[in-house]
C-alpha cells in the first residue's frame, strides 16, 4: 500500500503500551493530535488506515542527548540527516547538545540552531544551552521556556566549554534557571592516566585502555561533586550517561516527582562492555567510556528494578569512519546511535532483562515529565501524536544488510541482528517512516517547554 502524508490517520489493532499498562485499541489521529483511543473506531473519518496487527504501539522516544553536529561539522552529520535517521530508530523528539561550532553559548547561536531545525528537522526538537566560564550572566537571564536545559561539561571537553573552576560551578548551581545537565569526569585524573599509558604505549594506546584512562574513579569523583553541589543549592540536576555500578549509590531510589537529582543511562552503555573493544576498537570509544560487564549488568539491573536511573538517552555523536580509525589520541570519542535506538533497547526486552513498560517510562514518559514538555511523551487523547509501532524482525535481517541513513554511514551494531524493528514512526501526526519508506515532507516541531 502506498501512503502519502495526511492530516488524519487511524492505527488499527494496536497493542498499546502506555503508563504502565498494555491494552488493545485503535487510535484516531486528526490534525497532528490524538483525537480518540477506542477498541473499535468507527465512523466516516477521511483517514488513512495503518494496520498494526497486534504489534506494540508506544510513545516515540524523546532523546534528551544528541550531537547532530549542526552547525559546524557537516561532514559528520547535520540536523536534516540525523533527525531523519532518528525517526527510523523510533525517536520522535530530541534535544541537541551545545558543543557545535559555534557553540551554543549565546542567544544568537541558539537562534541559529532553531532556524536550521525549523527548516530541516524531521523530528521534534529542542536545544540545550552551553556553559563556559564567561557566559553565566546570559545563563542567569535565560527564559526557561526557550531551552530544554543547560549543559555543563564538568570533565574533559573541547574549546572553552570545560568548567572546573569551583567559583564558577558554585554560581552556576546556585543560579541556573532550569534543569542543569552535567557531563561528569574528573579531568586531572584523566590527564594523569593518559600520561601513564602514553609512557607505556606511545601514541598507539590499545582501544580497550580507554576504559582504564576514563575509569570508574574518574566518573565517581566528578558525579559526587555534582550531586553535592545540587544538594547544597537545591539545583534541578540531571547527571548524564552514568557508566559505573559505583555511581548508582549517588542517586535515590525514589519516583521522579520526589527528587531533584536525576540520572540518565545511554544505549551503548547498556549494549556493550569492555570485551567489545577487541572487535570494535575505537568505534566504541566514547566519553565516559564503556566499562566492564559487571558495570553494564549493574546499570541494566538498576534500570529494570529501581528508580535510580530515570531516563535512557543515546548521546548520538557521529564521526567519520576514517576519523575513528586513527590512533588513540586522534580517534574522536562518540558513536552514531539514533537509527537503531529503540530496536537496540528492545534487545533488553527480548532477553527478559527489561519490561517494555519500563522502556516506555524511561524513554518517553519521564523525559517529558523532567523537561516539562507539553502534551508529549504519552498516548493520551489531546496529546500530540508522536507514536511508534514496533514489530518483530521476522525475516531476521542483520543490521549490516539494512540501509544506513546516518551521514557517517556506519554503526556499532554492525555485527548484530536485532529482534525488533520500527515499522512506523509518526511525528506530530505526520508519517515519518512507514514500511521501509521515508516521508521527507514530515516536519518536526519545536518542543513547547511548559515551565
């Protein structure tokens, strides 16, 4: 069946997963929003029918952390290419990080990114504002509805976005007007480890040593500092990409609405461990590093059985194949992940390590709640229709045999055959991806932050 985008859609016979429940129903979408949820929608609606055939229908993933490289690094990716790939992975909304070129440290840079997204984004979008030692005056006067959050690198970064001055951090935590997101790694310890291993290996440090250079102590000390500052100033803190079992003790096992310090875990830290460096090398080099199987298992267990980890993100950060195959100090950190986001997470569901209800809670519901995103993140009448249909990969098509839509044209999942695939993605009521077809006229919307 050939589809064109229509203001009206009816999804038939879906197994809806929403707010901790599963139930079968039809869903009527009119003019971008969910108008009706009912087991048997009848009536003369001029709508396109999509047959779910009992497959899961879930809210689209809201990715709280991506690096779409726009502006400034078009050879790696841009908002058009990466948002398109994201819809194939079941991501209907994203929040882009500030370390672009120019960095999002000024209102002018923020406006530029919003204009690019308005023209080119296939998914809904918002932007985090960056922190340097010199822009705290701007941050303190930000309209909290104009951004999704404020991002600070409390660890190794590029340019002037590394913030480790105690006075600057104290002022930031005391006065930030919105959610403060932190990248936590202790830079002096990283530099000492780099020097130690350089003396041993020279420039040809083996890829697996990355997990020793950016080890659990490097992460724990920085995360501990962030949490202590947030406790001191009652900051709404969100610690990004937790990688170690040791860090879990820093976060309370409480529902999201009962705490002001939250934590994110990323897909690659749930999918890979240090044994994978042997086959993937610098392709899985990232900051903070992928660590041991014990760390990975602890993260999965905490995600599935506690409230210590609140959100799952991707930290999608594409680099070219050639860049990633340089020697240790030259191979950049970061992985391209958005095209396989939900299918990769569904591996945890397929193996019984995570319930699909928890997956939905931590990729959609709680992201919308934490960032105060209006009318998204749930399957509710009156909400925007940001929806994904997940079906079994019945033909067992390997990732290497699927077309790659990310601009860098590679994926760390190249050796895997994923059990599920995204058959349909709907963004703000528009078809973005359906039956292996992209809809390039799908236009994402700026997320409305309801603070």
